[in-house]
C-alpha cells in the first residue's frame, strides 16, 4: 500500500490539526483542513497557520496538487482559498456541502442570491471518487454524522478522518450540530474502522485530556481496542446513547456562528459593504444557551 509522508500542523487556539501529505516519489502533495486564524475579541483575521504551511511546502519542495476541506468547520475559519492562491492549487470538498450551505443560508437569513451550489470550491467530490496525488490514489469516503457534508480522504495507508474520531482516549466527535446525527456518525465510523488495521487515522482535533501533549494519529487497530466510545463492539443503540448524552452537556463551539458564515463561502469573508469592510451576522436567540 502507498505510504504518503504526513506532516501535521497544530493550531493551539482552536485545538485543530491541519495536514500536508505528499508522495515521496513524485514530491506532489495536498493540504488538508488549513486554518485561517481569527481573534474573536478583535474581530481580526491573520495568517500565521497558513504561513507556516506555505513555508514548509516551499522548504520541502512539495508541489501542492489540492487544498482539501473535509467539511465546513464550526470551530475555525478555513484558509483553503488563501493557500490555494499562494500554492497555485485547486480547492475541493465533498459534494454534500450544498446541503450545509442551504441549511445555514436559512439560519443566517442570507438572500436568495447567495450561491448554495458549491461554486466556492473548484471541485465537489462524490463518495467513491478517486484522484491522484503523485502516484498515490486518494479515495473520497462520504462520512456524515458530525455534519451533513463530511468526507474522509483515504490516501494510501493514511486516512484524514476530520471530526468523526478523536484520539482513542477522547472517543468520537459530537453529532449535535444542525444536520448532525449520531446514527449517521456510527455508520461512518463503522466504515472507517473496516479499513485495514494498520491504516493511520489522522484526526481533526485533540483537546489533550489530563494534560497530555496533543496527538493527531492512531491506527484503526488502536481505535478498535482503545477508543472509549467504540471499543468492545458497541452497538448502534449503545453508541448513540453515549454520544447523545455527551453532546447534550457540551456548549456550542465559541467560534461556530462566526466560522460557519465564512466556511459556507469556502473560506471567504462576506462581500464588503459600502465602506469596504466585511461584517459578520449573529442570529440572536436561534440557539438555546447550554
């Protein structure tokens, strides 16, 4: 099986992992889930994370073929278009992003003219699509539950599973966002855990319980034996009961209402108003306090 080289990048402010993987034979690679930094107190965006990724790509001599989003994130802004412009590469996401766009168009009361056909990305991948990064085939696996649109990118023996799994000692990701479903998440997880035991699973977040250092990867075999939400062959009903109870206790991500209106635009600000500045909208009282 092809073995890409994977370089993780940690964004401490949002607990997010970003990745560059590449084929060592051709030096062609891809970026997965890059972060566009945001200071919510100042309402200011900055590019430290994207700068770090771009510097690594340049120093390593990697030719970036794709900048990939796994889903529209609720906890950080996507830097996909920013890096795509710098690295001269197309952007892509799963084709079901259009459903997320339609859902949040209503939540934000955006005009009918707001595009909900995914045109903000260069390519919309369907389940089962395969594309090449150098000599490494990358398979797209539709893996909803956390969101309506989530996909996993299986690149050789490395799978970028976004917000389905956490590290084994943290279990799995939440499924209570609009359009989320613990039953769909369970089905997605079963599909991921059916991959070969030595498949490296790279997660989207790690909140480092009990003060350990942040980690980004565990194998399928390790999740089968040690994941606190899945080990022991939990049934769908058992998993959903645990997941739903846990989700009911969680506050919404602090950047969710800011991030989604950036990310349904593919990682872009709303169109500037007459003064040349962009503004974010907050739907008051749509969500209940937790």
